C-alpha cells in the first residue's frame, strides 16, 4: 500500500519531470520556423526540447534542437489538419484538454507556492533536524597487513610485539594493493567489510592491534585500529538537493491539507475510496509555523 508521503513524492517527481522553460512576459519570443501560416516560436521549441524522448534527450545540444524542431514541425503539420477536421471540438479532446489544463495549473501553483518559496535557511533547518534524528553509528579508522598464511601473520604479530612500526611492516609484508599507504583503510562503518574482518576491527580498542591472525577469504590479516568515532553526517552540500525535496514535500502536503479543508473529496468507487483513505491516514502532520 502506498503511503500518502510516497504519493506526494511521486506527484513532486512528476512535477519536476514536467518542468519546461518559462518565458518572461517582456522577453521576445522569436519565430524559429513557419509551417504554412502557422508559426513555431522559440518557446515552443524549448517545450519540444524539454519533452523529447529520453533517448533523444541524450543527444548533443545541436542535434537535440534539430530533433525537437522536427517534432514541433510534425505537430504543427498534423495539428492543422486535425483542426480542419474539427477534432478539437470532440468531447474526448475537450476532456483531455481540461485534464491537461488542470495539471498545468497545479504545476504553476506548485511552483509559485512551493518551489519558489523554499529558502536556503529552510533547507539548512531541515538538514539540522534530519542530522539530529540520525542514530549514532560508530566507525573505525584501521590499518591491516594481509598475508597468505597463518604462520606469516603470527610472525607479523611477533615483530609488532617487538616494537616494529605497523605502517612500515605493512609496506614490507602486506600483499594488499594498499600496502604503499601502510595498509591504511581509512574510516569505515559496520557493513562495509567482510564479517570476520569487521568483527575483529570493531572489537579492538583504539591504538591496539589484533593479537591473533584474522582469517577471511582473502587470506590472514593483522589489524590495527588507529581511531574510533561516531560517523559524521554527510555534509549539507552533498545532500542539499535531497533535503530540498523534503522541504518541498512538506510544503506541498501543507497546501493540500489546507485545500481539503474547503473542498470535500468524495470518491464513488468503494475500492478506490478505501485505498485513498488508507493512504491519507499515513500522511505526516503538516509542519508547524516557525517561531
């Protein structure tokens, strides 16, 4: 069963997919081609570019414009013939045009009251809220020395016990490609390494190394933990677009909640009504005004 939040995100994604260039009222809308007495304006070409088939959308810009212009010309050619046959006067056509008109009005309202209202401060505040809600996740900074046999691993441990530097010994003995870095694996959280290696690494204290060889499918490891810490959250710049989507979703849900206060929704089909009601019951509370 789809939740209301998922439905809202799908609607939001649909809106984004339907976006097309918008011309300012005072910007000239040049004629780029004529089909008989019909003109194709730059705005129409931009719309055609924005609505190209995904495969054609991968073309270089100049080829993409040619493909879009070709499509726009085809549309004009047959649209003129369709109008001559009064296909635009049929009930089916009018119903479709009404739906398309409603959808575009929805999108325009969404853009005005959601997309264009999102501020950087709102995105930062939502980021901080999401970060605060994240569960703490430990990560370790480890090095390792990988050898083929248990005897070699025991010899490495004996040399470490004798005071040998771990990084230097890794450069000398390890068969892992990172041996040049002293066996440095950087920071990692649970789930990133094979279980045997992970269990051993997370059981060690900071600054200590494994006193017995750790066997995995890769060979035998000697592991040293350089540091332990709580994993830092991803930086805002890295997740800004995703966080902005969350802010937009909340604004969208708030708009819908307000609209439903004044307009009753009545669904005649019992199955559809139940599905719609179930989805709406899972709707997240609308965000409260900031103090």
